[in-house]
């Protein structure tokens, strides 16, 4: 068909891929749109897991991940790689997601090529430049380069309005993370991985605490304190066990292994594919994480979340009571774990399913807006 609008979706890490998958599916169903996918591969294995699950084959792959990469390296390599792709393809719109360095750089590269930018999951803010680092600045910088702001919530829209973004450029759509989640969590899901089967079997009578950590500002001492708090929790509550899919970052792996590696009721596993991971989340008693995406998914599943960070850009679930911000020092993390595991009433108060982040129709809304503009 002639005159199809060419939309290039750019992402680089696991969470962006998960949250862009529903958008790509919806774009591909629109006859008036030609959808292309470019990945920086800021993540490699963890990105490939998602590409495979959602059957996404990138048209361009910069393959830039290096062990222990610095922010400057990701920025410069992605910027020069995307420049070539954009110059060659001249898309009508570049679509980015969230707050990674890939997000900011893709928006910048699009600006240099004078291509309009759409930002999915726009408007999240903590107000603290260094927390999370560098995500708070990545998303603020992306906002000033963006033409179409797809805000997941009214709070996110308010943040953008406060920064002077024109109201007609902001669209509240819900978060595509819920589109992906609702399509993937199944009550009858059976785990194929023998390691997970064994963990579930072994932990049948005990409460599962699911853990993930990866934030740059938590590397080193904060992570060590978080893991020590988990160790104390295991000693205090013999009916608990920890399942911990460990992020590929070697700096995370080193501390996790040192503190928790030898504990008989800790299962350190490789990052799980998204499908088993979210179905495992649905079976967890409690989640402890510094992840952004998990803070959005768990409330939908009615699983309480302790967020091991000092700030959050996702206040909606905290306000609703299913997410609690507990910081990163040993005392604060351990005391909140003790409170929730020892007090059934406190636990029940947090364990309710709410949906502040959407109803599963965000991608359809985003694509309709793109098609109409
Ligand atoms: C990145 C994003 C962060 C996002 C997170 C999701 C930035 C600066 N950070 O953080 O916003 O929340 O992804 O997980 O954009 N590694 C592998 N294989 C992989 C992925 C990572 O080996 O598939 C290792 C590499 O050694 C790499 C390191 O992890 O250098 C860190 O990866 P990087 O993308 O720089 O930072 P993340 O902490 O993953
Ligand atoms: N996730 C996954 N496998 C795992 C851990 C997490 O598929 O072992 C998913 C999770 O369901 C969520 C996303 O990865 O959708 C969150 O990614 P991450 O925590 O790495 O990044 P953030 O959301 O903090 O940017």
C-alpha cells in the first residue's frame, strides 16, 4: 500500500521489549502503518528471551552490549548506530519506551534526524535527579525531545503538564505492561522448567518470597544490606523460602552469591523467561524488588511488594496500599519483612488486587492515536 506511515519502534532492554511487544502487535494489525523494529541490544540474553517469546524479529540490531558497559559507552554507541539506521530508513515516527539509556539516546538520535518522537510510559517522575540513576534524567530528557507523550496514568500526565508540555500532546492510555501481563498470566499455567518445578515442589508448604534487584544506585553496599535482611528473615521464619532470578549484571551476581549463595532455602536462578516469571509472581507470597515493571505488575496480581529503593516514580500502588517503599538499609528492610510475615492482618491489607496501571487496552489506544495523527 502506498503512503503507509512508517513507525520505527526502538528499544534495548528486557523491560522495554516486554512493554513494547503489545504495541508492536497492535501496529502490525493497522493497515495504514508500516512497523519496523530496531534494537540497540543494550541487553543481549535478557532481550533475546523476550524477542523469542513474543516472536519479534528486529529489522535492525546494533548488538552493542558489552560486559560491564558504562553509561557513556551505551550512549555513544547507540547514538552513532541509530543515526545510520534513521538516515537509511527515514521513519515518520520513532517510538521509544520508558527511561533506559536506549530510550533517551533514541529520542536524541531521532531529534538530530528531525524525526518526530512518541514516548510510551511518559511522565514518570521521582523529582530526584539521582534516583533512580540514570533513569530519572533519561525520562526527563526524553520528554523534552518528545512530540507524542503516552502517559500511563493521570499522575504521569500531571507531571508532564507541570513541566510545560502542551496538554494536547499528552494522551493517558494506561500502561502496556498490563496488556502483556493479562495475555500471559494463566491460572492453569504449568511450569516446564524442571528447576522451577523442583523449587515449587520443595517449597510447597512454605511461603515464597520472590526477589529481584538490579538498580545501579543499589549496587554494592545497599544490595549487601538487602540480602542480609533476607538472610535474617529466613532465620526468623523457617516457613519461608527465597526464589531469586539473578540479573545478568556481574556486579549484582557477586554480592548475591556471597551473602545468599550457600543458604539451603535460597534458590538463585538465571533470569527467567517472562512467561514463567509472571506466573511465578502470581504464586508468590511476597515480592521484594527494586524493579520498576514488577511494581506495576504485582498489584494486578494481588501480591504485596516491598520496594527496596528510597524513591518511587510509581506512587499509585503505594497510595493504594499494595506496594511499600522500604529503603535499602538492613534495619528498615528486615523490620518490614518481619511485620508482614508475622502479622496476618498487615499482610492481608496489602494483598489485594488493584489495577492503577491500566486495563489491558493501552497498546490499542496508543496505536489509534498514532494512526490518527
Ligand atoms: C538497564 C537499564 C535500566 C533498566 C534495566 C532493566 C540503563 C542505564 N539501565 O540496567 O534502566 O531498569 O536495564 O533490567 O539504561 N548483562 C548481561 N546480559 C544481559 C543484560 C545485562 O550480561 O542480557 C550484564 C552486562 O554485563 C551489562 C550489565 O549486565 O554490562 C549491565 O547492563 P546495563 O544495560 O548497562 O544495565 P542494567 O542494570 O541492566
Ligand atoms: N522479568 C522477567 N524475568 C525475570 C525477572 C523479571 O521476565 O527473571 C520481567 C518482569 O516481569 C518485568 C520486567 O522483567 O516485566 C522487569 O524488568 P527489570 O526489573 O529488569 O527492569 P525495570 O522494570 O526495573 O526497568
